[in-house]
């Protein structure tokens, strides 16, 4: 569920003002952003930096959303599974400090909590080769994902929701994305340091980088952009085999449910960070340029395996970081999907060029026209990042 897979002077509905950017780059991105909104996206935020001059920032929204929230380029947004890149960074920092080892079994840190934990290493968790069932596909967790039940989830409970299902394959046999892996890694981080996960995010990433609008855990929704999903009728049309009674909770209008108030506690270490395009740009730049990790650990993070050997375009995955081959060049980063928010956040190999694309909807991207517009926007942002024309 989590993974479906320049300066702005003033922004208002359907209107963005961008300064100090190459007009052709700005105009091309603005057209792609508007196409995405016209295709049905409630809102779009884009930030692109070429490493030369100020970045381009754009924010546009559908007119029907303006009564809920006026979208700005600097608004907070849920980054979903991009959280995994931060978690992996902290794990690798501890590896560099000799406090964790990639070859260590998870059983060492979480005794009795992970079936076959003696055969599952921390590297397998980071790389999604553990074989563990994805806890967000558990029926009980799914109720919280859709906001149909509101309950606090402990990390141990989220881990149990994944491990009570049979493993998908023996540890290390192949790749399969599972949020359970990162819930386990969040617990390992707490065990290894004696600190809470929110404190670790602050001390190891947020405060050193000066990320003023990024946080993990207890939300402050003052500047959180509203997120939406299709209402029950439209959702059923997009996902015909959706279990009976499953719909997104939240106030409904204009064919959508406003899911901003749905508690994302269930996401945990797999997807619980809120950030901005600007803050995430700073994080990716610091990470890929080597400011956050020793060289050996950055090499480990960027050593990739195919997601699907039979389908190379599907990309490859390292340790909490993905690599995609786009029409304009390789990018490194991650994607995130959490109800109300989709994020595609990328950098070049050195952290010099960056592209962040947010859409304030996730499941709606299954609609063919909107999905195509979104893909064209992501491709266009990456091409602009490289100073190339979008195909």
C-alpha cells in the first residue's frame, strides 16, 4: 500500500509564479504540472534543481480543493516510503560506527520476534530480500490504512502483523518489497541506541541538516497540505476487487475523500515522515554527496540488485535507495505512497541535481489519464534536472 509501483513568490489555485529560472525549463514543467492537475490530481508540488542557479518550484491545485487548503511549494507533505531512505541512512551510520553489522541476524536484536530471524540479516531487511510478508496487506492494518479504525500501533504490533503470515520465500532468495522489513529496522535502531525513533531522526538527520519542516511521529498539521483519495464509488471503479466495506474515511466532496486527518501511526518506520520538497532536496543532496555516510557505507547503499531480473525497466534497489533508468539518465532516490500523498524524490549520483514531485493523492493515480500525466511529469522533472528536453 505504501508503494504503488527558483523560488516561488506566490502561488494560488492554477497559478504559480517562479523567478530566476530558465524560461524554457520553467514553462515546460509548468505545462506538465497543469496537465496533471487537469487530468484529476488534487494538487501538485514540484521542485527541480540543476546544480546551477536557483531551483524551480511549482505548486498548483484543482479549484475544488482551495476551500480546504491553499497549496504552496513549501507545504509539508507525507513522504510515505521515502522514509525508508532515512531509516537506512541511520542503520548504515551505526554500521560505520561498528555498532551494527550488515551480516548480523535480526534475531540478535529482536530475539523471538521474527520467524527464522537467525537466517535473516540486517542487510536483507534493508534490501527487501528477507521474504517477510508485507504488514500493510494484513486485514487489521488495512483498516487503519484506510482510516476505518483509529488505534495506536506499537512497532512490535506492526511487526507481528507482518510476521504472523507465512514468509513469501526463504531469506535471501529474491527481492520483494515489504514494509515489515523497515518496521523491524526501526526496532533494531531503538535497541542498538537506547533512544526512541523520533529522537534518532532528530539527532542524526533533521537537526544536523537543519530540516526545519521535517518530523517523524506526532504530527503538527498546521502546514500539512491536504491529501485526498477517490470516494467509495470512484475507488470501487478503480479497484474492482477491493474487499467489501473498504473505503477511505474522511469528509467527502467533489468525488474525493479528504484523508488528511487519517492517523498514519500504522506506517511506523516504513513511512511515518512528514517533510517538504525543500527539506527533502537538502537531505538527498547531503546523502548522495557523502555528508551523512562514510564512503564505504554509501557504496553499500548504492550497490544495487534488480527488482525483477526479467524486467530491467523495473529498476534496481540497494539499501533503502532505488535506482531507475529514465529516458534522460540514471536517478537515485525512492518513491512513496501513503493515503493522500504520492512522492517521487530523486537525485543524480552525486547529489548535485535533484527532482522532487509530490501529488496529493495516491490511489487516484490508477486512473489511466492521471497515471499517464503523472508519469510524464516525473519524467519531465528528471529530464529538467539534467537540463534535457522531456521526450
